[in-house]
């Protein structure tokens, strides 16, 4: 009988709206919700940590179950979640893995907008040795962080240009990071992400929704499906108007700087879920920017997995 696999190389992209994870033969996009009021179960995303020394048990759920729970909360509304609660997001992501082993040694590459300022804190929270229960499976877990990289960095792993930049449209943030020889320069960070666009649409819907604002989750779900019908309203015109305002006014600095970089010889690659917004790719390409068309939200984590494999090989793992 073959010995169960114990060593895992994992890439972890903890975005505000979804957690992206990639490893050998598995990748997933998990809703970034946390529920700390749940009970132990064998459902995906459920985590139980028993601290026998303190006679204490911590239970939480991450992902779909937390998103549907009345006590679940979206991390997109919390600027600190990707730092302070990064361990919960990591463990919750592991609790989605198929066929979890009883012993798991993980070597991970993780991305963060705070990769410079909070690198040691991120490593400290992730480099854990725990006995815990993941989705009903008892697991002895240890973790080593191989690299903490800027958000979007994985998307340029396969590029050879000396000057390149990533423009990452996430739910809670928009990040523009230039690289020279793959060394990151100063990142232009904004907490105006795609979620802000959806909030603009909810307010603008009052005129078509009898004075009521729209439901932001329903708006997001329908737009991601390519539909403009929300709660019986056709919001196509509202969406188009808000998209123009969001890009030209709310993200004016990013728009200007991205175009300036292209004129300075940079190849600017647009990634993140926001690239898939209806009609937005045409706006970006019209400004000389490039877009990743195939699952742009996964572009970085897939490249990060290649980094995880490379770094682990250097360690002889």
C-alpha cells in the first residue's frame, strides 16, 4: 500500500471577496466569509481547534457555509481581516481540500497587500503546529511559509520583460504594482475595489426600485453571471454609468498611473475578478493595457503555485 501523501506545496491568495488556493491537482475559489458562531461539523470549511492545555475549543467556518449563515461576516468589509484573521482563512481553506491526510506538512507561498509592512506577522500567524479537525477529519498540521509576495505577483512569473506591472482589480482593493527585473516597486493601493462599484449600483437603483436600494449580494451574483436583471429591474444603464464613474473618478489615480507606465515602457497586465466585469476589458485594452481573459481572478495564485514548487525543490522537499 502506498504511503499517504503528507507534504503539500500550496499557493494561497487571500483576497477580500474570495480565497484562492492552488496545489497539485487541486485549485479552488472560496467565498471569504467567516462564521465564529457555528458548531463542529464535517461540512466543508468547518474547523475545530482544541487547546488541551487551556481546556479550550475554538470552532469556526470559512466559505459557503459561513456566507449562508446569519452570523457569518464578509471579510471584504474588514480591512484588517487579511492580517489579523489570516490563520482562520488559511485553515478554513484547508478544510475544503479533498481527501485530507491525518498528517499534513505544508510549504506555502502567500500573497498580501501588506507583504512589506506585515511580513513577519503573516508568517507568525501561518507557521503553526496544530492538532485540529478539518471538515470532520483529524489532522496533525505544520506549516512553513516559503515566501510572502505582493498581491498579483504570481501573474508575472512566466513573463520575461524587464519592466512589467500588474493592475489587480479585487473586491476590496485595487492594486497597481510595477516591477523592474521582477523586483516590486512601490504599490499604489486603493481600498476602492469592485465591491464599491456594487455599492454605487445599489444606491443608483432607487430610481428603478420604487425608492429602495438594491441588494448588493444579488447585484454581484447577477453581474458575475453576465445578467443585468436584479429584483425585477433592468440595471444595464445604471451599471454602465456607475462603471464609468468608478473607473474614471474613483480610480482616477490608478487609471492615470497605469497609462503613464505603458508610455514609460512597462507592460501592464490586468488581473483579478474585476477584469471580468461586463464591458470592462474593452475599456482597459483601449488604454493600451493587457487583460488576462481566462479566469483572471486565478492568474496570480496559479503562478504562485509554480513559485511554491520551485522554492520547495530548493529545500529538497
